[in-house]
C-alpha cells in the first residue's frame, strides 16, 4: 500500500509544480522577463560615444537585475508595471534623473579614470504592454590625449550587458554580467575575442536561455521525457530535436531564414501541446513522432535565433560564438532531462502505476499550459 502511494504523492507534487509554473510563466516569457542591455560604442574626435538600449522601467523602479530573472519576483514589481504605462514625456524626466547618477557607477578606464556623462534620453511610445519597451541613453566621455585602450566595468545590480564596439576592424563584442570587467579593449580595433574565448563566453548565454529563461523550451523537453523514461526513445527524440534546432538556429543567426516571431511563438506553444497530448494517447515512440519532433525542433531553433538577433554575435568570431551558444542550449536541455530523471524517472519510472498517475497527469498539465500560451500569443 505504501509503495502505491509514492507515485500518487509524486503526481500531486508534480502537478502542483507545473500548475504554479503555468500561473506565472505566460507573462514572464514576454513583458516581465529581464533582458540584457545593449551597449554600442565608438570613438569619434577623441570622444567615446556610447548608446545604451535598455529596459528603462526596470532600472528606474530600482530592481536588482543581477538577482532577478523576472521583474514580478522583485518587491518593485508594482512600480515597474506603473512605469511601463507612462507616456514618454512623463517617464523621460524620471529616467534622466536616475541616469545622471547611475552612469557614474559604470567604471571606465582609458589610461586614467574617465567619467561618462548623459547626453540624451529617448523612450519609445507606449505600445503593447505584453512586450518590453525600448529606451535609449546616449552617453559621452572625453578621452585622455593618446588613449588607445579602454577598460569597462559594468555597474553591479544592472544585469547583463552586451558590449559592442563599432566602426573598427576586429571589433570587440562581449557579454558581461553586473560587476564584471571587459578587460582591455583596443580603441582602434583588434580586440575581437579569439575563437576559443568566443566559444567559452557564449556557452553560459545559451544555457541561460534554457535555465531559467527558456520556460517554453523546458516544457517541450519535459514533454519528450514523459513519453517514456527509457533511454533509447528519449535519445531518439532529443537527438532529432537537437539536430533540427541547430539547423534553423544557424540559418537564422546567419540571416538565411527570417520568420516573424508572431508566427513562431504560437507554433512553439502548439508544439508543446502536441507532444503532451500525444503522450496521453501513445505508450511508445512511433517513427513518425521522431519526424514531428524534428519539425518542431526547426521552430524552436527559430526562437533561439530571435534571441541571438536581439543582441548579436561577434562578427569576427561568429561561428565560434554560435557554436558556444548552441552548446549552452544543449547543456541546458540535458540538465532539464537529468533533473527530471533524478526526481522522477530513477525512483518511479518502472512502477506499474507511473504512466497513469504521473506521466499522463503531468502531460495534461503541460498541454493546458501550452494551450494557454497559444491562445495568449494569437489572440490576447
């Protein structure tokens, strides 16, 4: 009797977890997800000019972007939502007041300490509140005479930044977290990352877009897992998914394929529903399911490509960075599967009641969440 209760207890815990994810995941994947700042810089006339594209409302609200992946998790979530609804003319003076002090926390060295100054603030009009609004800060800093190298430390608490050098050959591109240092950057160019450095630096970027940010991809992978905890069917599905999204990720990042996210995102949600529903009616892996998973992998690869398009890859080491990003994605997916196996498959996968009391209810929950996402992304 006690053994029979184990799958039932696990079922209740698992459904509660998936249901709680469903309550907050739809909005996190859009308006409330923390996005990296994009910092483009160049040197003109002995002056460093830098443009920051950022989620201004999160900064003005005082959210610690180093510790929050979602603005709803912070104590300032209410302030953030109010700021997002303000027209540019009302938000602009607030952003300017914040930025005048905040830019001084960005440590810039060019032979000596250099102070960045705020030149202009630009904020997009209020649009779809389900999509983060873009704001821009234009910064300037006079450089010491003869300065040929700069070194930037991104402000702690400001989340990630993609630092991109423009107007030179072998331009620097780096991905920094709050408090991290860029290392020396040659102002005349030549500081592009080496292939190995680009590969290593973009692995955590790819991993981060699975765990914790890629919640729709996490549910899809869990959908693959719940068909069967046996290794062979799982390997066939994951291999098909991996090969497929690698193809479209590369094509999308290279600009060979471009698909509107308004089309891709609902289809990704539909793919989650499909694998979950198919789990309910099928007890084993059919050959056609692998082909379908491959097709859905092509869609998910386009989703990853839109992430890369947002902040770009270093042009001088494009392939190395792309491979590193893809490796990070794969490590994230394997981590999801490993955790699911350790928490569920290893202990209960061979139990005769596993399918009825764990796999099917979990798949129903996944299908409901995916269905909600589909409706939201098409009509809401």
